[in-house]
C-alpha cells in the first residue's frame, strides 16, 4: 500500500484521513469529512465501533484454529454478552506443548458487517478492517514496548487498557450508566482498581501512562507513574491534538494483521484482485506496445506502398513516352524477347549431340537417338558415330519436340557395362530430367544396352 485512506463511518458520515506510506514512516493528512465519490475505487482501512464487543487475554488448550475458536466461544457464552454467535479474531502470544496464550476480540457479526457491506456496495475497496479498541491498543504498543497504562475518556464511557510489548494484556470498560456522570474521580477509581487487578496477576511494573479521547483532561496525575510524551517517530504530519482526540485513526497503522476483521472471502478477493490488477496492467502495457509497433510499421508500409505506386506511375509514363517515340524498335524488341523465351524452352539437341561425340568412352556406342514427333533418327556403330551425328544436327535443331529417346551399348562384362551405365546416367542427370532409364545385358553378345528417355530441365539448357 503506497497510499490509502483510514475511514470511519458513523451516522452516515465518512470521516478520516489520507495516509502515504514511505520506506520507514507514515505521512498523514489532517482528519476531515469525505463524501462517497472521493473514495470510490480507493483503498480504505475501515475503523469499526461495533458494540457489544469483548476483549480478553486467556489461556486455552493447544488445538487447531477451529477448536480454539470453539473454546473461546465456550468461554464467552456464559457471560451473555451476545445474542448470537460472535465473530472472533485472536492472536497467539505464547504457546507450549499443551497450552496457548491468546488475546482475542469477539464482536456481534451483524453490526460488524453493516458498515462494511454498505461501503463495498458503493465501490469502495476496503482492504483492512479494525476495531477502534484494537487500534488504540496498537498505538500504545507503538509508543512503548514496556508495560504502560492507556486511558481513553469520552462523554459516554471510558476504558482502561494495559499493553506489554506488542499486545493488549488487559482491558476494562466503564460506561456512563455505571456512574451518575463521568468525573475525574470516577476515572481515578477505575484506574486504581485496574492497577490493583494487574499487580495481583503480574510482577511487572507499569512504566508510564498516556491519556486519549476528547475528555482526557479528566485523567488525574498518577502517583508513581509518569505521563508519557505522545511522540511516534514513524508518524509524520499528525497534529497532536487530533492524534490524542482520535487515536484510533493513527493506531490502525500499527494493528497486528491477526485483528483484521475482514472475513476470509474478502481477504481472498483483495489478494487476487491485486494480482489480477497487475496482470491487467501488464496486458495493457503490452497492448499499447504492440499498437505503437503496429502503428510504426503501418506508417512504413504506407510510405513504401506510396513510393511503389509513384515509381510504377513514373515507369508507365516513361514506357508510354518510349513507345510513342520508338514504336518500331520497341515492337522488334518485344519480338526478340518472345523468341528468346521460346528458344530457352527448346531442347538443346545440338548440345546433346556434341556432348555424346566428345564425352562417350571409346567402347560406348550410340545405337539410336530419337527426338519425339520427329522423323530424324540414327543408328550407327562407334566407327561412324561422329559422322552420322554431325549430319543429323541440322534436322534435329529444327524440331520443337521435348522428349528424346537415347539408346547406347557397350561391350564387356556385366559388371563393367553396368558401371558404365551408371556413369552415363549420372552425367545425363546433371543436364536433363531422366524420365526413364533401363540397363539390359545380352549374355550371347556380351554387350550391355543402355536405354534413356530424356526431357529438358526447367528453364532449358
């Protein structure tokens, strides 16, 4: 919590202060009245003044939380304070193998939830909820860890509490009904009876006392106990008069989390709401980043697209100008391009014939070379291969067919002739698509025959 509000809601009046949490202190604004619109969506620590309530310190048998709550209820029920099962929070002070010392607070649940539900229904985020007695006790604990006496006096009641370390160890409440009126004498009587009770059960000495509340001037000077200077180093910006009149607004800043009265479901929602809020913020940042990247790229795309359109317009304009000035030359150039494209798609029979004449081993003969759909064919022996091929070149070059049947032969053993077959096949694959290849060996003639069906590679050779 970097900043939040401490608020009380009584008689339809929202009263409180704004708190800024720093690294090692709290900076507070003056107490004032608020309206609902100022607090909608804000983080609020709510102060509760529900009555009746019961606060005590006691020892119980060590047990799980549910059993401890049952033991506390069994302790409270004979007192007939509540008309229904109370809502209970507690803090463990000390525990042994068999026992546990607790301070606990019990409150009527109906009164507790009334203000909480109202504020939540208005869109106010209540993140913590403390009873005002717990808050005043926590403020005294923050003042001194030694045993001290705190007295809160208002027009209708006063109460006395004793704190040790970080805990309230004793609380006693006196209502105006117990006296004809609340006077300094009544307050003194209550203090003396409280001290007497404390000293009967504790061997510790009260180090000092502090008075709170709008009627704190009714607290008399106590012999043997020094008044404490109301100074809290971790509180800044607080006016002492407001602080002593309304100590609960400042005490909630020091309250132990164990005395948070928020039901578990609200605590769960607050925890997950904070996590969800971080995820939403992260997603929003990523979305903004993606949008900025998309915007930047879109601008570049639009610029490039515009540049391309301009360049296309310029080229088309230049072509039109050239076409207008040199129509005859341009037409001849177009014919040349068309013929080049047709030529590049033709089978290079001349290249094949030249390759066969130059690269075939001496013992490999060309038996047959046929360009499909052409009448040109040749059959020869090795002795007249070059002459026959040369005479056939002119006719073959004029063909536009795209399939060539080639038949070769070689004299020798099966192994030798098959090796020559694969060698010729590898050389042909470099320059042609091999549609079909076949090796046949004639044992009677001791010759191997190579049959190939060729087609030009994509793009021509």
